[in-house]
C-alpha cells in the first residue's frame, strides 16, 4: 500500500505539476491574449477616431461640394443674366450703329449744304461789294445837281428805248387818248335770269 500511496502521490504530484505548468502556460497565453486584446482595443479606438476624422472630413467635403454646387448655380444664373445683358447690348449697339449711320448721312448732307451756303455767302459778299460800289457811285453822282440831271436824262432815254423796242400793249394810264380808245380788249357781259325758286 505504501507503494500504491507513493504512486498515487507521485501521480497526483505529476498531475499537479502538469496542471501547474498548464496553468502557467494558460496564464501566459491569457496575458498574451489580454495584451493583444488591449492592442486591438487601441487599434479599434484609433480606427474609431480615424473614422470620426474621416466622417468629419467627409462632412466638410460634402458641405464644400454643396457650396460649390450652390456657387455653380449662382454663376450659371449670373452667366444667363450676362448673356441676356449681352443680347440687349448687342441690340442697343445695332440700333446705335443704325442711328450713327443715319446721323453720318445727315451730317454729310449738312456738310454739303454748309459748303453750298459758304459758296453762296461768298457770292453774296461779292454781290454786296458790287452793290456797295454801285451805291457809292450813285451817291457820288447824285450828290451834285448836274450829275443828277445827267442821270435822269439817261434813265429817260433808257425808258424810251425800252418802250420803242416793245409792243405798245397797255394804255399807259389813259382810257382814251386823242379820241381813240387805248384798250384793245373787249369785254363780253352776259346776263342770265335767276333760276325760279
């Protein structure tokens, strides 16, 4: 029995040592797993933080994209307004061009009229100079009585020459001269009875 006890104790001691080694091995393994678990937790926390950061960046990028879409829409509206203004300006420009062409043609007409008026002015100045010269000559002639008599004689002679050269039509103020009627025209007077009412 002693040997059986000894075998039993040895067997229990072996099982205890085996269990102790197994326990130590399992503790080491557990400690390794806990360390790995802590590392995984840290990685998970860092991944969660990274995820939060990426979500924030995604949100910022989304707001930026929305702002860019809004700005793009505003720019498109401004572009449409600018195009409408450009069309209006083009129409105004074409109207202004036609007005300018009309004004240019009117200006060329006015220039030609101005040139004609200048020429007429020059002619009138020369005629005025001639009239003034004749007026001065007449004043000089009419300022003395003998010159005045001489001028009157010349005018009478010119009037007679004109009268001799023309047909003596007209009565020269006389109805009957030397017993003869001076008028050659006959007047026919008709009297008609008034219509009955």
